[in-house]
């Protein structure tokens, strides 16, 4: 069973990391263009949000180094 509350030594849980990513995304609501450099965890969350799939259960996206992801927001007024 996956534990989203597990905290590695000197780290943070996946749940806390997701909260930070969601807060950051909310802060970007009125931004037109964003360049973000991030490790695989936040990229995984953003891909899961975009795909509408479960947030936890092991990393599915952004697991290798030097990937480029391009996200576009739709439905903006």
C-alpha cells in the first residue's frame, strides 16, 4: 500500500509536496507564460492533474533526467 504521508529523512511527504505544487499552480492563475525548472515529483503531479488520474501510487511521469514538458492551459477567459 502506498503511503502519501511517508517522510524520508530531511525530506517531505508526497502529500506535502502536492500541497506546495497546488499552491504554486493557484498562484499562476493570471500568468500568461511561465518557465519552471523542477524535479520529477512536481512534474508527475502536474501530468496527473492534466490527465485527471489519481495523485498517489508511485511516480508515473518525469522519472528520468533532462526531460522537457510543455503544458498549455485551456478554457481561460
